[in-house]
C-alpha cells in the first residue's frame, strides 16, 4: 500500500542524518498521499540507519494505523492535525535541530534579519504559546498540533512553512516531502545565522520590507524567476 | 573471560569518535557483568582506532585487574565506585565533550530548558562540589566517584543519568552500555542547546513542570509510549 | 564553446560543498574568459551534486545567455557588473556562508583583527549600503553589483577581494576562479575568528598597521615571499 | 637524507586536515633530527593533500636549506629559533586554528579553567607581546621566535608546550613531532572550552591549584600513572 510514498518518506527520514538535523532518534518526517486520506510516517524510536520502506507506518487523518507492523512516531497526532488544517502541504519534518530549538527554548521568534530568511520564510518564524496543564495531560500530541494551527490563524502556512513550539522544537513543512526537508534545513541555517547576528548586534536589525518582499517573490508565486522552469 | 562484554565495551569506546564526543584519548566507557562482580573498561591512553576487544581490561569492584594485559583507564576507581552505589546501572560513559565540559568548568548545573532535556534527564543535570586538597592527593579517582554519589543523595541516578564534576567534565550512565552512550550523546546535545538558549535569553526560561513530567513519562516508566514494545 | 572554462567553473561550484560554504543551492561561482567577453556561471537552482560542465551557462557582459540550455543563476547581473568594473578579476564566488552572512546581517564590516585577515584582505572587509526601494524593484541584481562597485570607489578590489552586501551575504573574487574560491574560504574563516574574538573582547583590538602591511606584503605584490616561485 | 624524518613530518602535516586544525595552507609542522642539526619542515604554500615526503625541506638551525627542491615554509626562521632555545623539543606545530587564534587576536591568555587544560598545559597558555615596527620590518619570522622565547624566560616549554602570538596565532610543540600535533589538538579543544565557559561565566572560575597539580602529575613526570608503561 502506497509503496512509493513509503519509499519517499523512508529516504527523507534517512536524509535527516546527512543534513545534520538529528541526534539519536529525535526527528521524524511524514508525507501525505495525493487524495489526502493517508499519511506515511516514521515508526517510533527506530534508528535512521536501520530504516527501510517496509518499516514506514501508514495512518489515517485521525492517526489510526491502517498499514504497518510497527508503532508510528509518538508525534503522529501532531502531523495528522497539521495535514487536516493546512491544506496545501504534502510533507512535514519535525526535528530538534540545535539552533532552531534554542530559539524555541528561549521562546523567541526568529526575526527576519536577511535575504536568506526572506527567500524561505515570509516574515518571522512564529512561536506557539506554551501548552496548558490540561492540554498536556490529555491528547498532548494532538494539542501540540492545535496550538500550531492556533498560531497560524492569521498566517499562510505556505508563506511561512515552519513554526517553533515553545519550550520544545521546530516543525517545518512544504508542498512535498522533499520541500519539508529543504525548509527544515533552511530553518536551521537561518536560526544559526540569526543567533550569530544577534551576538554581533543585540538589536537584530530587521531586513527592510522592500528587500523581504523582493526576495520572497524571486522564489515564490507568479513572478518567481529563481530556478529552472 | 566475559568475551561478549569486552566486545560490547570495545565497540562502545570506538563509537565515541563517531559521536564526536572525544578528542585524543579523553574518554572511556565501561560495562558491568550481569552478576555485578566484574567491570570491563578501556585501557589507559590507547587510541580508539587501535582498540580491539582483547585490549579491554576486566577489574573487580575494588578496581583490581583480574584479566587483561594492559593497565585500565586511570578513571577506573571512579567507575567502580559508581557501580557499587548505583545499583541499576549497567554502563558508564565518561567524556570531556565540549559543551557539557563548559558547564562543568563554569560550575553551573544544566537547567532543564526544553523537552529534549526532559526526555532524557528528569530535572537539571547536577554539579558536584570541588574535591578538597586531601581528597585530591589521596585516592583522587575514587573520591571523584564519592562526590558524585554524595551529590545523588536525594536523586535517582536512573532518572537523572548524568553528572558534571566541577572543574572537570561529565559522567553519564544507563541501564546498559549502549544506554550510557546514548545518555552521553543526549547530554552533549542538551548542553549545547542550553548554552545557545542562554545566549538568547540569559534568564534561561525553565520548562514548565507539567511539560517536564509529561515528556519524561512519555519515554520512561510504566506509562511510556515512545518507541516499539 | 569555452569547454575548459565550463569544466573549471563546474568543479569550483561543486567544491563549495566540500568547503562547507553552501546550504541547499545558496551559492554560485562564475569565471570570465581571457578576452573578457564571456562569463561561465552556474545554472539557477541546480543541486551541486548534479552539476556537470554541460550545465554551465555562458553569458555576455550584459548578462544575455549565449550558450547553454538552462537558465543562469538569478545573480548573473551582479556577476556581470562586477566583471565590467573590476578589471583584474577572473572569478567570483557568492555564498551565504554562516559567519560572513552574520556580519552582513548585523551590518558590520569585518575588522582586521589578526594576521590571518591581513594575509588575504588589506584592511576591513567592507559593507555596502542597503539598496533603496526603487533599486530593489527594478534591476535588483544589477543594482546589487552597482552598490558593490560604489563601495569600492576608493578601494582596490584585488587588495580587498570580498564585500558584504548589507542584509544579504558576501561576494568574494580573485584573479582566477580558484582564487575566488580561496578568498571565499578565507573570508568565512576570518569572519568566524572575528566573531569569536569579539566575544572575548567586544572592543575588537585591531591589528597594528605595521603587522597588517607586513603580512599582506608577504603574500602579495613584488616583494612577496610566501609560496613557491 | 633524513628520509624517516621527512616521512614523519609529511604525515604530520597531512594529519592537520583530519584534525580540523587548518584552512587552505595556514599551518606547518616541523621535526628536528636526534643530533639537533637539521630540521625537516613543510614547503611554503603547498596543499596538504598534494604533500609527499620528497617535498619536505631540510634546513639547518639558521634556516638555510640543505636539502630539497622547494622553498621551506615562510615561518621556518620561527621554528629554527625555537629549536635553538627550547632544548627538549622534537617537533613544532603552527596553525591558525579558530579558537586558539581568537584568544591570540583578543590578546588574552587562555586561563586554566579545567582538568582538560591541566592535563596538557601546566597553567595558562601564555601570550607574547606584539612585535614592534622594527622587529616586523626586518627578520620578522625570526623575531616572532624571539618574542616567544622572551615570553618563556620564566616558563618551562615542556610544562607549557604552546604559546599564543598576539594578533597572530598559536604555536605548539612537544618532545616529538606527534606530541606537537597532540598538543596543537589539545590547545584548540582547550581554547574552545575556555571560550564557551567564559560565555557562561565571564569571571572564568580558575581551576583550584591542587587539582591543577594533580592532573598534570597524573600525565607528566616521575609519578605519572596515565597511559601504558
């Protein structure tokens, strides 16, 4: 069932290691089928080097396992909720990458300090609120998805394809599985550069609005002219 | 004698290099046999790349060599003392990994600033006191173990499987040799993220107690639901 | 057409990965032919690992494609303008390398704090002004070149072979394609060391003028005695 | 002539890359023959990957080439002077490694903040004064050696086997070529940990004298008990 998607999601999870985004088993990638009925996701606690396509678990949008012998990632309800609410996304990448997690732990949004940021994220990378006690004790992972969706009430998830969960870590996404990986890579680079910049100038001089718009439009939307056609 | 344990401890020591936890020969891993009579440990000053299972030294819980041609790690009395007092542990990993050592040198505990920390350490990673002159001059290494045990008087070493020795470096441990390596890896990652977080917010906003408890229980104890069964 | 130059530029682009200077596709290298009529440059948005010499695009000094099936880097007009105005240069390397970009984002020049800097850059690495709205909206990439040229009104581009574009990232160049790569590598190293130095002493003690001159002259110009003859 | 020493020095220079101590060609290793008449040293400006034993240059203690087709490192007079004055040393390693160079550029000694430091350097890693204009303009490299020797007037170079040249970079040495490499590796690690520690506590709590002495004696001198016999 969904063999191509399983292979793609398996490969994407394994690539987290090459991109330096994960330590131990702290990260998981998922992808959704074109009909948006099923999600393929990493099994919980399995080492990336040992991952094969047949290990990938298929769940429905309520997080119920419909195919696979292993338990899915404990973060599965977060992924499922995001797919339900963010219609245009095809893949989600969750990591505890060092610099993005530092911003999440410091409970600071990542300000847009340069064109590298603007190329990928149209404005600051937002931060969720902290989950309340009741939200943590019951349906913790689904509620993690809920506070992300809540934070995006006035934001377009395809314009700002990542979020920092306060005290936890980042989630990134994209139109495809590969785009979610690319955005997770971009997020970590942008976070590192922002942290280094703030070390040189604590005021963090924000990128001028006209440069932000230009760079984002170079890569995204109708008038985009970056890359091949 | 204890060939399987020697092979496991050899492999664990060699893996320190892949995990980026060691420089030169600054680190050693040991494991204890199921009967808790003998400990297998790295020989002193031997390069990791040259290490074979037959180099691994077997000592008793007083640190006396009972098998092996080489001298055991100079830190052997520390390991032996920890095995005597921390009943549930099966392996110990000592390194001078950069970020954890920076906290040890700054004589600061590593505060619990996020869920990554909470997943592995139930509260701050504790710091020992500095050894006094007499403790250093006689039985230095055993006394290093003694100040660790002293620091854990009110702590469960399986809930908080690592410590910072003031002015020195970290020790991590676990139920098995591999778990001690995993905890040493987690410790270094958590230390790096804490240091980066403190650079963004010097107050170091601590993780809410209800999130700390939730994340620790997701991975540890009866109700754990992370990983496979 | 210009097969040797294409091969050289292809190899130089691929080497950006080994030098740790690029993330995703954030960087491009170009080279100019000896007659200074044609420039070979990376195609836009193509992954380094997939790059072959036949992918390299040939453009004239107005940025028009004269050979090649792919679209050239979106930064092509910046490269073309620099070749027009900086007569002695044979290659240009543009990256978003982490530390140099941090200085560009903080809108700080990289001060000359040591002999490593002096060996490659004769004085601070300069910073351009921010482009105005009209400059961004029309001919953005050519105007990026223009503010670089403007900044070098009183500087010799061969004595100071790099610049930081404010809010954006660095450009480096050299007499040859390889020299532009070497200068991009040196720039990132110098930026990292400057940032670490400023962390230890926020005043940033500048290198004495007589040491700066000596080190630069050891490597450059008539009396140079570094390297082989 | 001195084929074994050439091979050893060649291999040591190449290992600088694996140890992450060098960028471009910024570093050189030398070794002296047992009779202390001849020094084998890296040729100037040659890439490490291309280095073969027959490239290694033999000079006398005045820096004159006595064997080899290539020009020796421009830092040769510094090496020669150190061999003349520091009788027990057999090898010298000069790099521009990032963290040690940051201390040299900030003109700060590296304080002894932990046992990792004490294991290798008996007290702070010293800093030379800045060379005066006349010292730079004539015999710059020999004078670099001279200010190092001047700084060690009251220090034993075998107890503190490294120095920071103000505004420049570190030199490390040892009883053998390999020991000089090990000390350069230790120096960079110790510098990084010191910088991180100072970020956590700007006062830099120095290691207690009794721990410093204990750790140094564990590894050095008559009562040493680290390593194999």
